[in-house]
C-alpha cells in the first residue's frame, strides 16, 4: 500500500511564484500538484525549471489571465484540456490526466465578477457544463479527483464573516446550487471529511485586507473532491499556510490530501 499525496494551489502567476513553488515541491514531495491562475502563455511557461528540479509538468495558458497546470512525480497519462461540449472550450481553465490509476481533473472555475454581470451567468453555466462533462467522461465508481480554485465557499464556516459576505459571487445561493449540482454527481469533500464542522480553515486571504492571515480573515474557495471509492482511501487533508506567509506570496495557499492506495 502506497501513499498518494495530491495538492491544489492557485499560484496567481507561476513565474512570479517559482521561488515558493519549487521549494514547496522539494519539501512536500507530492505525487501531483495542480496549479491554477498560472497567467502565462505556453511558450513562456517555466517548464524547464520544473523539469530541471526533477518534475514532470503539463500546462495550458494564455497571456496574463487564467491558466492551469499539473506538476507530477510521474509522467501524466491521457492528458487533455478544456470542455468538449461545443461551447467555449476554456482550455486554460480545465486540464485532466491520469496518475497511478487516479483520474485528476484540475479546474479554475470562473470567478463571476458581479452577480448582475454576464460573467456571473457564465459561471453558473460553467457548473452545468462541468456536471455534463463528468457524466460524459467518468462514472461515480471510478477513482476520480476533482480539484482546483472552484470559486465557491459552500458553508458558513468557509468564510470569516458569513453575514457580511453573503451575496458575494463566491458565497451566494445560486453558486451553492451550481456547485452542489456538480458535487452531487458523486463527489465527497475530502477536506471536510477530515475536518467536519471545523471553522477558521481557509485557503484564500485577500491581499487588500491588512494582516489577513494573522487575523484569520480568509475564505475556503479551493477544494479537493473525490468520488466515494477514492474518498474512502483518504487518510488526511490539510491547508498549508506557510506559502501564504512567504515573501511575495500568492493570495491563495495549498490544500493537500493523502490517500492510501
């Protein structure tokens, strides 16, 4: 029986965050690290730096916005990008691959901007499309993990001030419904499996809020979700705050889970 460690991390520019990401990889040695908001064109992605450090990496991005990547100890199998239902593919928002028999789908779900905007409507539609994507490509009895910056804080304990923040595009009933529609296809929140009802566990701390980490003023909008057969194999999950405390950090920090296979 081996331990399979996987993490998700919105790096908010992979080139800017290399001094944090590479040492984190060396220290934590995950089987898989899923990145979002890499914010770089493929031609400028720092693949060489990852490979020279002993890692494999697959990626898809564009200039200045979005971007997803998967860094891994073993080479990725069955790699593909984007949604494939005939709508916008959004290849820089979804990347999937297989590692050690586990299918991994890494997503950067649209944030939504404002509830009255077209971007918010697009976010809600994206959840519908994602549900169809999972139903069309996978089965709930497979070993499948869905992760990324999903831009949803699902429970009151996932935000530091639920009364004040209710109605934000990441914390509002319409988004909860969209997220639940995907989750109810067959996913378990792996982090909450190990930390049920535990408040103060956040993966995002706004740059604009002074000393947000120290004051605990955060959100949990990054997630690791697994199908039931894989969730049963999970033995631990945690949020690593150290990268958020580093010099010139991302506004997010990694969420990590371990499975016994």
